[in-house]
C-alpha cells in the first residue's frame, strides 16, 4: 500500500525560513557520508496488499520466489502479542499451503499441545475455543487470532481430505507433560516388547505424577536430575528395540519418549543460576530445531515455523541465549531453511509486566532516529517486505549494521535491542503500525 512521505518538511516552515534555508551553503558542505539507504530499500521493497487473510495473494508471490525450494520457513514476530503479526502469519501460511505445497504449521508450543491441536485440525473433535484456552492460557497465544487459524486449518482439511494440513508443537512440554506421551510409549511396549514394560512403567511413574510443569520445577534439583536420568534411560531402552518394529508408528512413539526426555532434561538445569538458565536456553533452542527437522524429515512435507524473531533468526542479540533455533536449523538444513523477520514502527501489543501473569495492552510510539525502524518506515509503503540477501548494495551495507530495534517478548518493558537485520534474517516484513492481539474472553 503506497503512502505519502510523513516526514517531509512542512510548507509553513518553508515559508518562514525561505527555500535557501533548505540548501546548505557550498562552504559548509562536509565530505559525503554513507549513502542514504532509503532509495535502495525502496527499490527492493514489495508492498503488501493486506496483513490479514482473504482476497488475492498475488502480492505474496515475490515472497514465494524468495522462499524458493525451502522445506522449512521460520516466520517471526517482533512482539508476542500483536494482531497483525499473527494475521500475517495466517495469511502467509494459507498462501504457502495453496501455492507452495506447505502442509504444516509449527509453533513454539509444547509437543503435547501440538498433538492436541493436530488432532483437532484432522478430526474436528472438540470445541476449538475451549481447546485453545486450555492449552494456551499461560502463553501469549490464547487469542481470537489463534482460534481463527485453527478454524481455517480444520475447514481446509474438510475440503482436502487427501492432503491435510497438520500442526506441530516443537517445544518442551510446558505447562503439561501430556498423558498421551506416556500412554503411547507404554501401549507400544506392551504390544511389541512386553518384557520391557515393567521397567518403562517404573521409570515413567514419578514423572507422570509431576505432569504439571510448575509443580515439576518446584521439586529439588537433585530430584529433577534423577527424573531426567530415568527419562533418558527409557528413551535409550526404546531405541534398542528390534529394527522390525521401526515403522512410522514406532518413530512417533520414539519421539514421544524423546519429548519426555527433552522436557525432563531441561527441568534438570539449575534454572535459578545465570549459567544454568543460559545452558537451558541453549538446550531449548537446539531441541526446538531438532524437533522441527525431525518432523520435516519424517513427513517429507514443508513446514512454516512460527516463533519470535529471536528464535527463527541466525544471530542472538542477548547473551542469555547463546545460539538460536534458526541457527541450528541453518546448520541442519542449509539453504533449505529460510528465516523471515518482522519489524514495526509503532503500535500496541499484549504483554505481561515483571512479576505479573496478567496480559495487558502496551504501546510504543514511532521509532526514534537511529533505530532500524525509523529508516525502514521512510520507505513509501505502509507495509512491505524485502529480500535482505539481494537488496541493492547501499541497502545491504545499512542492513548489516547493528542498531536499536524493537524485539519484545512475553514481558514489557523489553528493549530496544541492538540487532543486525541482514545477518539475522533472509527476508524482512516491515509494518507501519500494529495493534494488540485479542485475548479470548472466558
């Protein structure tokens, strides 16, 4: 959507100062500074027709060409709680499904939640609003926007039963270690290796009793470490089953056991120490990448991965997060992984404050001079995207430099943070204004 420049010099000022005031005298001219990146950004920018689903997707086809043959596309968000970021993800996912052959929407939610959402979009059983609230009440995504996404996925599957879309949760099992994981493992062992069942049941019993994540993390560190040892032993025992049982069903069962082990392992870090928390975050980004890559390899299908900008990108701006999911995926998949980030100039979002679990709307004003968004917002489109890898040279030079940038997580205040856009993402979507997401009313 085109727009007129908002930062032009007012006519009244020209009348007061005279045209000569706008032209620097020759004697005052300094050596040329860095080239203004805005004209180069303009040449690279592709305007967006809309930020929500519905209507023509023709404006997204240049993005499709940028994505190319990637099998996993990470699509970020500059806040966890803005309406336009999620409706844009919904719009991009529909385009990728309908025109690029994608079938999976992946999200940084638990493997357990992913199983339950996947069951809904495949079968339609249950109430989608109740399901979203039950699974996501402690997260930023208990929203109308999420309900709309799952509703569309279910409707698509009703019309295309031969090529259904799927849902993947690639994160650790918080807030709940679902009974489906333990049941799936034990049922398979009972049917195929009954002699192993008593030991598997013994190892899982104390973990089952602590299925609630908050209750689990409240246990003493030594107890959590013993539970992690037990979960890893169960996984090792399953891996040792005879190759004849290693079919697709077994692969899923094995991943249930892997997910239990991943969750128990991350809970066994000393999370109350800076180094322990740092190690846990490194492990978390690695496991999310492993789970996403496993799903893509297992299904052979293309995946849209939804997460915060920080988790889909290549560079970390926060020393507490040594390496991000996007970097692990690039290591695993190479050019078959593409990262898309978001920026915005101003607007609102839902967030918590430190020490509070209440979600409230927050706002930030227009970007200040010196911020990445200040320059990005001078481009003559309200909303647009560009390929950071192929932009003209003056734009690439500018995009490689770190500057203050909005990157807001669950709690606010947060940032701005110094971010180098081009080394962090492959494609960038810039929105002029965002509004707060709509929490479900219960």
